[in-house]
C-alpha cells in the first residue's frame, strides 16, 4: 500500500515537473509538412543541399556546428570530391607541431565544421552578450524540433504587440520563449542565390535550413526508417508462415 502511494506520488511529481519544464518553453510551433517525418520518411536531398547553403552563407557567421564533419555532407548527396573541395575553402587549426606550436592548414573532409568564434566569451562579445548556440543538435534539443526552427526564423514581427516592452538590441519573435530574442532576423528574401535556381523566399530558406538542421541532428533517421520497414515486412511474412503452419498442424485434429 505504501509503495503504491509512493509510486502514485512520484508519478504525479514527475508529471508536474514535466509540466513546469514545458511551461518555460515558448508557444507550441505549428507542425509543417516534411517529407522526412513519418514511417517511410526520407530527406529531400535538394532541400538538404539548399539548407546547407543557407547555413554556410548565413548562419555560420554566428553559429557553430561542431558535431558535423565535412565528410558527413556525403549524407546530403555530395560526392567525396565535392566534399574535399568544400573543406579546402576553410582553414583549421591543427597541432601542436614538433616545435609545440599550433598551425593553420586547409581543412580536410575528416575535419569538423570550423567555428566562427574561438570560444563562448568571444561569441557573446560579438553578439551583445547573447550566445549563438551550436546548431548541431538544435532540432533535437528544442521542443518542436525543425518545426520550432522554422517558426522562429519566420516569426519575427517589426512591431511588437502594444504594451510589450522590448529590451535594447532585442527583436520581437512570436515563437521564442519570452518573445524577445537577441538574434536579429537572419533571413530576408534573396539572402542567398540558390545553385538550383529555386527562388530564395524567407519561407523557402527557413524550410531548407530547418531540413538541414533536422538531418544534422538525426543523420541516421533514414536508415532507422528503412530498418523499420524491413522489420515490419519480416513480421508480416512470419505471421503468414506461422498461420500456415498452425493450419497444417491442426488439419486432422477436431477442434
Ligand atoms: C549575427 C549573428 C547570427 C546569425 C547570422 C544567426 N544567428 Fe541564430 N542566434 C544568434 C544569437 C546571438 C542567438 C541567441 C539569442 C538569444 O538568446 O536571445 C541565436 C539563437 C538562435 C537559435 C536558438 C533559439 C533558442 O531556442 O534558443 C536558433 C535556432 C538560431 N539562432 C538559428 C539560426 C539560424 C538557422 C540561422 C541562419 C539562418 C541563424 N540563427 C543566424 C545569432 C545569429
């Protein structure tokens, strides 16, 4: 009895705790249609590549993605040669060498994406004290995932609702917890020129970069989905075989 009471109490406490935790999160972002969600989901390769372009040309000025290595980009459909050429555009710090000194060299496919700032303090100093967090796992670490990222990027308002007092250097955003964010609207129409000719509207860029961030946070999603499909198929066939066996075994037995 006591254990039962304890159990109920702890379940309640957990529930309340989770309620409190989710209350700190902003409003629930509307769910968009994504080809990669759902049981058979696969990423849209063209959107992934456009999304990488948006990250590279816009977000990477402030946000690192330390978990991602250049060679991971083969997962969005780039060839090994394309990845090597891309990596070479960057310099990375390596070492120490025989003299004990760090040195710069062109990045290679096995290197992580370089960070825009050497450390958190430098990042904050350049952003009015706010920290542009690492985006590698953002689509997993925020409620709503890629829906939240999309809502955030398209959720800026020039004029906050009457009565809302906006802090200095802050921007009003419908979807950020507390509604004021230190990141100015990073996207405006034609901010990038897409290699595939897709018109670069704010919504398109937001959707593409959100797709890219969803992939970065779950690069194995497709493998998991296709394993899931195989398992279901296997179970389906197994059920059929077992049923046939059962019929055979019971054929001559009255039941
Ligand atoms: C000029 C610098 C800058 C650029 C460019 C920039 N950001 Fe930010 N971003 C910031 C800063 C600073 C914060 C922290 C804001 C805060 O805490 O108020 C932030 C926060 C965020 C957050 C976190 C919101 C949260 O829930 O904590 C996301 C997601 C984000 N940025 C995505 C992006 C994406 C995607 C791009 C590219 C399209 C981008 N940012 C471009 C500076 C930038």
